C-alpha cells in the first residue's frame, strides 16, 4: 500500500512522523517505509 501512495501523500505522512516522534524513532520509521516502497518496485 505504501508503494502505491502518491509522493505527496508519502511526504505528508513523513512530515507528521517528524513532528510527533523522537528523532531515532522517526529515523527507523522512515527507513521502514522507504524499504517498503523499494520492495514494491
């Protein structure tokens, strides 16, 4: 599903994560979602 999201939608989700979560947790989430996106290709 994450790989099917539009770039704008993905960016909005990442922006929310950046605003709400501690730095290290945010980094892990970003890596996770990027790996999902790459796996869809």
